[in-house]
């Protein structure tokens, strides 16, 4: 009887931990993306650009830089919180009135797929294209860009 109860409890725990993982997966992925914001610098670049366009070029380099730093720190903090608490609900994005749930990029640039055989199916015949280094801030070099 003890073996049957132990076996049933193991099966129940396995079923509990392996079913319905879409919420925690999304929360962990979003948290990891947001936690890397300081290294990526997307909020800084976007804030400098938006402040220079909508306020003045002089304010873009000062006010936009400070605003971007603040938003980067906030996004990193939200990312750290989501990485630590990913197994627990709620699974929806937090602070969406201040930060978008998706990574921020300047309006004049959005990265594409990296030029790699994983995404380019025609590399076996010697052709390929895409971003060379989309993970590097400010990289806009693309192979075979039309």
C-alpha cells in the first residue's frame, strides 16, 4: 500500500509540474529579456531619439539620456522580479502603463533575424542574408538587404 501511495503521489506531482507551463514560460522569457536591458541599451537609445524629436535636440542628449537611464533601471528591476517570481502567478506583464512588455527599440531601427543557417534555409547553396549582429547595440549591417 505504501508503494502505491508513493507512486501515485509522484505521478500527481509530475502532472502538476508539467502541465500548464505557458504562463511561467512567458513570464521567465519576458523577465530574462527585460533583465538584459542594461547591456542592450534599447531604452536609452529610444529615449534619446524620442526626446530629441519631440522636445529639442539639446534636450535629447541630456534629458533623454537621464530618462533612458531611469527606464532602463526600471525595466531591469521588473525583469529581475519576473525571473525570481516566474513560477508564481500573476503571469501577465507588470507596469505596462510605464513600460511596454516588449523590448524597446528606436523607431528608426528594429532588428531582424541573425544571418545563420538556423533561419536561412538557402545557405547550403551559398546564399544567405539578414542581420550580421542584431544583438550589438546600433548594428545596422545587413547582408543582401533589398
